[in-house]
C-alpha cells in the first residue's frame, strides 16, 4: 500500500464523457513527485506543440503531490497546468487552501482533462467515484454564486469547489481558477482553458484518510513546525499583517513598480501599506488546511461606491501593487474593490493590473483615445477607470475585448507604437517586483518557463548578510548583494531556483517552507520520509525539481520559444528614474552573457535546449529530444 499518495489519477474526456482511473507505480511517483513534475510529464507526453490552447486537444492537469494533505502547515497546495492561451507555452499555476487535500482524501492524486463538453458541465468527485454533471444552471454565475449553488446541488456543505467566473467562460486569456474565494490559480490563463472545455467547476468531497508511513514522526515534525512558526520572524510578520506588510519595505527600497514600471517608488504607498490596510478595511484572517500562519486577509467596508464583503477575501501584496502603485491609485478601498470584483469574475489580478497600466500609458501617449473608450479617460490615478475596465475586460466589451488578450497581443492589435508600453515576458504580464532591485529575481523572470512569474525564483533581498544561511544546505555560503549582477549571482539563481522549486514540486506553501520560512531542509526531508516511507534525500528531491524544470523547457522549445524569449522588459534595460536605485539598470549585452552562463550551468546548449546528456542524466531519455545529435 502506498503512503502519502493514492497511486491513482483520474482521466476525464469531456468530448465523449468517459472517465477512467490510471494506476501508477511507486517508480513513477518517485520520478515526478507532484505539481510541476507531474504537469511537465503529462504535457510533454500528451500535448502536441501545435495544439490550440483553447481547443479540445489541449490537456488540463490538476496535480497534487506525494505529500499533499499531510497534517503539516503548508502541505496543501496543488497546481494546474496546460498549454497557456496567454503565452502559447508551458503553463503551471499553484493555489493553496483545502481543495488539494480534499482531492487526496477522495482517492486521487491528480486529474487529467481532455476534450470539450458539448454543453456546460461540472465534475463531481466523491470517494473514488466521479461524475460529469450538467452545469447549465451555473453558467454565467460569478464564483461566489457558483460556490453556493453547486454545494446546494450536491447537497454537501463540506464540498470543496474550484470554479471559473464569467471571465473564464468568456475566454479572457488571463482568466483564473478559484477555490473558496480566497485561493487562486492566478497565472497563465487556466480559467480560459476550463471555459473553452465548457467545464464550470470541479467539486470534491473525500472522507478517506491519508496513509502515513510513520504517523508518530509526522506528528512530532508537525508539533515542532507549529512551535517554530510562532517564533520565526518572517512567519510572525505574515500572521500579524500578511503580505500587505511588504508594501513599505519594497517602496522604501525603491523597487515598488509604479506607473507601469516608470518609477520604483510611489508617493501614495503609505496609504496602501499594512498600517492603513488594518486601520481601514481589515476584518479578519483566513487560513489554509492545517496552517497556523494564517496570512490571508479578509476585508469589509460599508461603502456605497466600494462595498467590501469579507466572504470574498482581501487583496494581497501583488494585487495592492497591481491596482495601486502600477496605476498610481492610492485609494485603498478602490484597490480592494477591484480585487474583489476580479475574485468574483475570475480574473488574475496581476495580469489585469498590468493590462490596465498598459492602457493608461497608451492613453497618456495618445495611442488609445476617448474614441476607443466611449469618452472615458484612462489617466493614471483614476480609480473609476480601474473598476470600469475590470468589468469591461471580464465581459470582453469594447476596449475590454482587446485588453482581454493580454498586453502582448493587445499591443499588436492596437499598433501605432503600443508595443513600447506592453510589458511582458514570454507573453505574460509581470509579478509586481522591479528586477532592477533584485537582479537574481530578474533572471528568474527571464528564465522561468511561464514568464514574468515571481513564484519561479528566490528574491535576493532575503539572502543578504546572515540571510544566506538559509541556503547553506544547498551549498550557497556567500551573502548576496540584491542589485549586483555577476557570475556569482547567476550561481545564486541557478541553485536558488532549485530550492524555490521544491515547493512547486511538492505542493508546499512558500510562506511555511524552505528556504525562507519556518521549515528547514533537514526537517523537510525527514517529513517526506515519514509521509512516504521512502529512504529519500535532498539530492533526490532537488533532482526532481530539475527534471520538472527541464520538462517545462522542452515543452516551450517545442512550442517555438527561443533564447530571444529569455529576456527582460525594455524598462529594466533603462536606468531607474528615481529613488534609492536611481540610475540602476540591466546592461543588455551583459545580461545575455549571464543567460548563456545559466545555460552552461544547466547543461543546455547555446540555443537553450537541454543536451542529450542532461536528458539521460535526469532519466528523460524517453523524450524524442534525447535521440537528437547522436
């Protein structure tokens, strides 16, 4: 009997409404582990490079890991992957909450969905059984209405639901997937893939229990971890103020993206920071399965213009920056209301903010005019324009239909020089951290397989001075200068990416796990051993991380990505205009040298393709690419 996982994956074909269960052995799970590994394996195995991301042949994967659902803080995340409608390449996006553990308790480790339903449907999974059910009564509802109605339909108040809102139904390229209105698979447009498949939701209820190889050891680690969370400074801060606590430090350091990356400091930052947040809109904390950090913020406000309801979550740092500093809006209720509407409509807040910032700068430069907006102004600082555009994008009305494509495709559609203000990497809008203040993170934005994703890479500022001790077990001993860019920084990223990638592979929350938060590398390995019964090691886990990264790279190479896509936005190659980082920039030719050095460290050739030797080293000789250059 397997421990930590079920050994079963649910395979659903919506076109012919067939359902089968795939049973896989221990070797398969020890090779791919979960999350990023399972998604990479399935996409490289089952999705052709020329597949239409919104067509029936795209495969949508929901993947837990071999440790998801264990009674430890942070062991609760799951990932969704497919070919992305936003980038045309590899997609993977994670969320926490309760849905992943519930799927495990229902008897499955992952779900593979292909085909397109002839009508709107939802998937209902309970204790080893699955049904495709009619969703005609759910189509058109927002995420909260869907959550309430579906629970009533299945007569199961404890069901956990992932769903899409109208934005996903309307195939907005950056539509997201939600669960419980507080947890979001936000990046790469997985909500649009669900919408294209006429799949409104997946409901899960499981009454099973996760088998643990050594329950007493897991319990001991859990007690130690919870006690450490109480005293570990980063976790104390997250519990007290959540991610809004980042606003002041990021702004003071000069890399708070402002006015579509024109500046690194926002004059209204104090009105968006944690103190203002908790004095004006904060209501209560939310949390995830087995987690004692409780970093989630719930907000409430009795206001006619910007009413806030605690049932619909609250803005995290990324949303605050996306709708605040990026748009030069310092009205916190307006920012929170835009976040709330995105939650209900099913829009990724990072991409939505990036797209609206692009539109505002285009308006500022006369590329978009009142003729395009129906007479409305799109000036920076205009909160009314923000909330109006959120609705227009989700409905794909007027200008919103163009902006729903994402900045890359929208700029090509608009023309007239709009490309100068369309900031993306590999087609995806950027997480809200200016790489000129975190050069290693800048490398991660350029080299991450999904493009522009702040969860792909360690953030340099945490590893200055004594902070580097967090990465000592990975062999990094020298402190990091966040701004400096040299060969040592490339090594920091090369190694740090693997440390960060452990969480994407095993479905662990970055706010509970290595390398920054309360879990340590040693105790993490012990936890995996105690859960699975495997005599595993940090080496084996990191090997799995690299395997997942290479699978994603192979998939992108097949889809036509080249070294030209491993780059940064134009503004980061220009000098920072103001603040503590005034004059700082990435030098283009030097940056290309650092990318090439990373290729060499990774065992990739000059075209960014993993070599035959690297594929064999990782046990990926089954890939057709391994037969090349014989």
